[in-house]
C-alpha cells in the first residue's frame, strides 16, 4: 500500500505504451487481429515497456474464437484505406445497408416535440418501462399483428433488432445450439460465439463448430432443405433475407414452423425488412398457424423510417412460447430486459409512435417505395450485364452471382475500379461465397451513378 | 407438413391459454416467481389446456437461479398494489432513484434541433459509430478526464451504465468471478448470475455462491476491509455509492487500486454519481495513479442531466488495461460493442454534446445542486428524528439505519402509514438489511411533504 509502490506501477503503465497508431479500437490492424499473445510487444519498443503490467484476468475464450473484425467495421476499414489511396475518389457506398434518406417530417416533429417537452415539468419523464411505452407497444401490436393474437404485453420495445439478438442469446445461454441460414446476417453467429454456444472456427470449411448452417442457394430457392438439418434449440431465420433479398413464401414458412414444432426448436424470426414485401408472402411469422408456440419475432424501425441512427426496434415473445419445463420464455426475456437494458430512448419512442400514425405509416411507405425503386435499378443493371441476380423485389438487397470468383476479390475489384463499396457475400457465411450483396439504400443520383459505373466495369 | 397437423397444433396454442390476468410480463405474480415447473397449469383451466405445447429448449439454468423480481420492478409492483388499496392516496416516490426535474433548455434544444435536422438531406445521418460520435467521445474525455491520460479512443458511448454493466459481463464471460460492495446496485449481481458466473442462491445467507460480497457498514466507514477479501477477477465498485451514499476518499481508492494490482483484478468503477461530490474525493478512479492498468469506469448522464429516459452513458476502457495474456481489454470490449450494440441514439448523443458545452455544464451543475438540497432536507429530517443517517452529502441517496428491523418491514410501514415509497436496504444485498434508502430525486414540494409525513410517522 505504500505510495512508492504505486508510483512504480504507475510508471510501468505509461500511456505511451499503446500509442494510437498501434491500437485503434475502430480499425483493428491486421497484426492485432491475429490474436498472438503479447501482440503489442511485437512493435519495436524500449525495454521498459516489455514489463508492462498485465492483470491476472483471463481473456474470455469465446471472444478469442471470433474471426477477424465484425464484417461491417472491416468494410469501413477497407473503405478508409481506399480513400487514403484515392483521396479524390467519389466513393459510392452500397455496402453496409445504411439508410440515406431523411426521416419524414411527421416523425422528426414528434421527436423534437418530445425533446422540448422534457424541459417542462408537465412534459418531463424519467425512467420509462424497460419493455417500452405502453402506447407504443399497443400501436405495434395493432399495426403489425392485428388479428394474429399478439397483444401489447407480448411486445418488447428495444433500441434495435441487433441489440435484441444479443439479449436473446443471453436469454438462451451458453448451452443452446443454434441454426442459421447460410448466408445470414453476421450478428446471429457472432453473438452465438460470444455466448459460448459454439466450438472453434474451422478455417477449412469457414464454419464454427456446433452451429447448424442451413445452406440457402439459388438451387433451393434460398430456402433450406429442412430434411437435412439436424435438431437445434434455436433457428435464426430472416425473411426478407439479409443478404440474399429472398422472401420465404407462406408454404415455406408453414414448413419451417412445422419443422420447429417437430424438433421442439424455437424460431427467432427477423422481420426487419417485412415492409419491403410486395407480394403475398407473410410479413410476420405469426401469420402461420401455431407459430406463437414456437417463434419469437424481432423487427425494427431502422429500414422503414430511416431510424438506423435513432435506434428503435421491438421483439415479440408470445406468452404461448414455453421452455421444455413449461416456463414461459417471455418471463425470462422480461427479466433480461429489466436487468440488462433500461428501455429505448423516450425521444426515439415518441418517433416510433408517430411512425405508426396514419400519416407516419404513409410516410414510411414512401421511404420503402423509394428504396425499392433503387433496388429495381440495381437489379436491372446487373441483369442487363448478364449476371444472375436475386432478391431486390421484396427486399432492399440485391444478391449478385459471380460464379467461381472470391467475394472479397469481387468486392476489391468493384472498390478499386468503380470506387464503389459493396458487401462480399462470404462475409455472411460460406454459403455467400461467389456472391456480392448490393444495398439499395442510397440517394437516387448515387444509385444511378453506381449503375453507370457498373455498366462501364462489366460491359 | 400437412395443414391438418398444423391446425391441430394451432388449436392447442389458443391465445387464451395464458390470459393477461395470469401472466403479465411487467408485474410477475408471486406464484410465477416461485419457478415451479408447469406453473401456468396450476391455474384452474379446462382439460384441453393441460396438453399445451412445450418446446424442447431447456430453460437457461442461470436464469432459474435469479431470485424474485429485479428489485425496482418489485417495488413498482408493491406501489401499484398500494394504489389499488388506497386509490386516493397521494403516494410520494423517493424509491427507485428516478429523476424528476426537467432537462435544461440548452440540452433539449440541441436534441430537438438534431431531430429536426434528420428530416433534411444535409442533416440526416444513419448508423453512427458503435462507439459513439467522435466529438462526444472527445468532449467526454476532455471534460471528465482532462490530464488523466484518458483519450477519446478510450471512451465508449452507450445507452446507459446499466446496459454497459451487462455488456461488460458478457465481455468477461462465465468463468469470471466478481466481487461487489455489500450492499450494492443489484445489476452487478443479477447480471453476474445471468452470465453463469455464480453458484446457486443461498437463502440462509442471502448470497449467491461464487460472488465475493465486500461488506460496507457504518463500522468500516462503508469501505470494505480489503484484507478479508479473497481474490476475484472483477471488482465492481461504486462511488459515490448506490445505495449508501458514501464516497470513497483518495486514500481509500489508492488502497483499492493497489489491492486490485496485488491481486491482478480488474475494477469496474461506477461513477454515475461523481458530479454529486462536493469534497475533494476523486470523481474518477483514473485520478489514482496506476488505475489505467487495472480499471474500467462506467458513467452516465442520467443523474446529471435527467437523462434517465433519454438514455446516454459511457464506459472508459483504457488501452493500458490488459488481460493476463497481454491482450487489450478494450479490443474485446470494442468487439462486444460492435456485435451486441449499435450505438446510442444520435438524438441522445446530440444532447450529450450539449451537456458538455459551457452552458450545459452549468445547467447540469444546477440540476445536481437542486437534488443535493433535497438530500440535505432528507438528512436533516431523519437526523432530527434521532436516526443514524449516512450519505446524502456527496450523493443523491440517504441511507437510514433502523437497527434490528427488517428493511422490507420498514419499507412496508412507510408505504402503509405515510404513503411513501422508499427502497428496502436488503434489496441491495444482505449488508443492507436494517437500512432503507431514501432517494433525493423528487420535486421540492414532495420532498418537503415527505419530510412532514416522516416527522409525523416517527415523531
């Protein structure tokens, strides 16, 4: 406890030990990502720094299993590197699926009004219910689940579907085994790894142990061959799909629900793009009879109202969904929400309520329509160039086949030659190899410019 | 896969199976909380409901370890029950620590402006950096950690300290062993249980197995006897403390840092009430030399600016903090933040930036001063009634001793006789038994009315 001992330790912890150039949280360097022990000491450094203090806390071995960076930060890193190389390039981003169009006035006005009201005694509110504002929960239930037997109390409002996916993984715990569509949104797999549900990454097959990868390809219409899928606890299923843009039909979802029931599995149905459906495919898993006994649904305002930065979503956990011992899943999820979360921002929730007003619904419909027009332009462009193109009709994503080529090579080619960011299909799982995902989120002029550059590149 | 089979299942899943009256997510009934298997079937029900479908997914055994409800929802439940009993009672809430005073104009104006800007092409933004807006990170670093060697890249902006506590637990994983002050904010223990770090709850001693409870009582000045504490991986330490309102001195924190260093532990320092410190106690653990090698700090705008509903906080993970294998803790936390979170709401972040402007800082100072005056009224009230009173001078919480009595009994007495909600000390751990926490968050007239009722009750 002597002060001299403390000063000694302090000296060893010089803040120059890890300089920003060798350690940047947002853009991990290749050497750091290799996870070699004592990585930071590989950098040429004065002898004193070799004795840097280490705690005795062991790194979480599940974290060590994760491969490279999470996909989208990795893409951002490559984009930044490209900009360093070509400082004057007009880089077009059809990559990470980030919305670009302004939020309709009716929605932002409601949020601004709520913000102002927080300055007044009568308008101020502190902690809201962890599960979300009662009116918003009721509005979500009546807007998206009318006549489906989903009630206000089944709805948990959140700061977004990605965050809820992790909370669901915490709910299921480390003994759960999951299945994912292959390819699929990376957060399902990465959160499963973090929770310790998986084995090590098997580099040769590009899969983690103890995850069931349900291959979705053009050959099976992007719906897995369920007869070849082994039993798992949880099936993550996204429709309209990210990244393939495919939508599951009523018949397919009926088979999925029956498959879950036969196996005793729980489906986590990601319907974040449901409003992009134009045909008669279900917009909710709860349109399928019996789904309330086997499914959770997670969704979001991000891609409907441009709320990617505002952060608002919801998860439906029906009271009919029971663990094997009969305990309601919703009760445990409620406990997770109350302990690990404190509700979405009240201002964002006011925006959500405005989204679900008649004017808000119309305005969201217009936003969705705009991005769907973009998707059509992208589909037409690649089709005219002779590519096999999937998705884009009921989804804001276009899935383009480059047979026999590496996704990352195609990504690099399009970035290098057309200054355009896309997303390599293999980033979504081994089933995405040979594909590139092109996002329809963009200003119209950029999408048209992208179409022009692509026609130049692949003419 | 036949449709008749599905219809059969659907019938078995009648949505009336669990009616709202027998299953409400927000207010668990006592019988549900007992976790008996098949609980819902205990309710008198037609025979057909006894065959309700159950999945084969096992309930996460860690969730089953949790006792009763999370403290604050449980208090809300009792408050509601009281209001049913006394519909006309003017119930005063000095319980859950919820802010009541309006947010200063300078801050709400910035949020409203940001909301409006999202409707304009030039003002719109989608996904922000998961770690938070660069300017906000820089402002937090320069406002609260100037000259302490904490940089912008060490700051992770979040939707609140409670949420970050859970993300930190996910970071450490199920093999970590934690220590907590006893009593302490319940989220540390409950999130540890959820992550599987603990043994079962031991009812006789009111502790979970494999957690080190560091007793904090008037006898030790609410600072634990470190010589009696066994080695753990993570030490949660909150100062100014919730619930005791005590603040650790520079000398005490120097000993804590040295203790962590001697044991190789990581301190998670919760400084959510640091702005309430009037004396020369440290407002950040990083004021202690060497702390960057052993500590993480989590904090929040909730109790400074009334952001309990707006949701904004931050966590500092210094680049100097290393796991036993030399891997930087911040790199793994960054991965958690990128995978399990998507950034705090951009509108809330605009508010945070306004909080840290010169006008915002002054306005927050006024808010804090107001609540501290409340605390003084509460301290004076109980003192005048002859109680031993702790806290309230550097914290918004007053910790009142009722020797030999059960905290819940005192809670019930004050609720029943004075229509006032407090928080039973035992809800914060066995070390809180015999105490009640009184929160200074309230309108002045309510605090004065509370003082009057208390003087009536305990005269």
